C-alpha cells in the first residue's frame, strides 16, 4: 500500500493490530474459492418439504407429547442445563441506529431497549424455575465496547453479571473482484463481521463452550437481537428438541405468501437445509398442495435450539460451515490516489457464514411451528415491514390477545386493531395463561390508553 509511511504512529499501530487480528490463511483460501471463483448454485433435484411439529397439536397423542416436552423443558431449566445465546454482532445498516442494535428503544409504551427485553425475560424465567440462566451475548469488534458499557450502565438489568458473558465474533476484509483487500481509510481495512454463522465459531474460540461445559449447560437457545417479543428460552420447543434427541432444531413460521422474505426449510437429498428466498425459484415458492397450502410453507425466523456438544463438533476439524459470497457496495479509498470511493454498484465481495448451514450437518433435527403474533416482531428498518412501527403494533396485538383470553375488554379501531398500546413486562406474564392470575391488577382500558403491566 502507498500510504503506510504517511500514517501517524498510533494509526500505524492500530492498522498493525487490525492486520494481526485477521486469519490470513483463511482469507487467502476464501479469495481463491469464494471471490475469484464465483459460486454457482443449482436448485437440487431431490427437494421436498420437511415435516413440522404444528403450533397446535394434531391429536391426543401429540397433545400428550407436547405436555411431556413442556415438562422436560421446565426440568432442564430447573436443573440449570439451558443457556440463552443472542447474536448481536450485525451491523444493523438498515436500521441506521447510532449504537449497537440491542440498545434500540423497542417496546410500545416504555420504549425499553431490546437488551432489556431479553434480560427481563431471563430474570422472570430464572425466578420461576429457581435457577440462574447463563446468558451469552455475541458482539462484533465494532460494537463490543459500546455493548458492554451499555450493560454496565444499566447494572445488567437485574441479571447477575456473573451470568452474562460477552464475546466478539471474527471480522473479514471486503475483497475487490480482482482479489485485493480494500482499505476503508488510509489507516483501516474495510472489515465486516463474518455472518451470524460465525457465532458457532466464536462460541468455541472465545471459550464460551468451555465455560458452558463447566456450568453444566447441555442446550443452547439461540436467537437474534432484533425481536423484542422473542421467547429467549421456550420450554416447549427446547423440550421437543431434547425429547427427540435432536442436535440442532428450528422454529418456523408458515409463510404469509410464496415469496415472503424468509429462508425456506427444505429437505435436500433427505438433509434439512434452508434455501434463501432469493434462491428458491418462483415456481417452487408459489407451488400449492391440493388443500391450497403452500408446499414449501415453512419459513425460517432464525430461532434455534442446539446441543452444546453439537456446536463443539462443528469446530473439531477446523470450522465446518461454508462461506458465502455477497457482492456489496463497499465505500473505500483508491489504493493509488487515496481518494474516497462511494460506489454506486457492487465493487467488492463480503464473505459470510449463515447459522442455518449447520442444519444439514445434523443427524437429527426437528422443526416446530410458532405463531407470528406470538413471537415475531423483528425490527430491521425505521419504517415499513419489520420496522420499529410494525414491531410495536405486533407487540400490542399479541398483548391484547393475551388480555382478551383472560376476559379483558380491548378498545378497537374500525379495522379491528387495538385502539391502545399495551406492554406486558415478563415479570407480569411469561405465557398467556399467566394473565388470568393477575387479572385484578389490570385497569379498565379506554381508547388511546397506554397500558404498562408489570
Ligand atoms: P441481519 O441479517 O438482520 O443483519 O442479522 P444485520 O447486520 O443486523 O442488519 P443489516 O442487514 O446490516 O441491516 C440477523 C441477526 O444476526 C446477527 C444480527 O445482529 C441479528 O441479530 N448477526 C448478523 C451477527 O451477529 N453477526 C453477523 O455477522 C451478521
């Protein structure tokens, strides 16, 4: 590079530190296999939909299985065998929030940050089952310090700091189409996190898996940082996964329409695989069964249960997940003139891993269907679909359903949506059935009210 000699000493040491932190043999291998040799993907010939545990059990024997599974999940919690794991290393470019995404004010009434939602859920769960729940938080080198200081500032939202572990994922450089690492500034490479699949490597490299082993953790409940109403640990789901001796399992949502932007759960040569919505041809995405249902109806919402020993096995002989090529517009500097470049079309390849690529590596995996209103309100963008606005609306709709089931009157707009905002803290209710016992604490709700229940 032409600029090194012009950098100040601190700039030089920062760049040296950055360069030393990267896995260059891996980068070299990926330049050859991912950047210079564009990946081709062909729709597999042997493709079929997987079987799924339905949201509501089909018959009496399945109902009995769900009862047993819920009890198993609760037992695992009582025995302290489940850890919660959130991946919070993404860049959140679509949201455009100045800070880690987990610090974003999410809830409809108190505007609690996403991290607080998870902490309160885990505090309430630990109280119910009489056992602390270890919480692992994956950051990236970009947001690690800000994430840790946010938690410290808020005294860990009443979690015991001994139970909360932070660790950053690895970064990879953006590579130009001719195979060179790009510079973002004269003193810094253009780096980005190695994808959410990098969490399964970071769990190993950081010592988190070893820490889990010391604590007697057998199961990991994996979720993303952007969903304020996620059940950080769901005894029913993790119980089904454990009873069936699965290695890694998934929750799914029935897609609202064929080309909805969710990964598609498919069986490829008998192996469970997630095919991205952009890769599934329209003819298959839209295909319907005689009963009118989509044939490939199971959409991935990135909620997984995984055995700790399965994640360990993914790291036994180097890291097992493949790297994908993503062509992106990466702001950088011209390596000769040093002039900034703001590309208007993709100029580089980013290399990323996806957590769902671990699924085909399992010998046993289950999928459990969940309900959209019950636990899917992601915040990806400021407005529109999957925005803070839609997330707050879904949260209120979910909470209104919980209250209605306990016989509470909900004011409605002409279109049927609740004419109020309702926030239920996990200390008030973890499950809909908890509401009944607290019914006397719920005030009458009028149009336009903002109701907070704790
Ligand atoms: P997204 O696909 O929504 O990406 O991540 P993002 O980086 O947060 O947001 P955009 O695409 O830049 O707008 C889904 C989940 O995976 C985590 C994110 O933090 C989020 O919880 N993730 C993603 C990581 O932890 N690391 C990554 O490298 C990528």
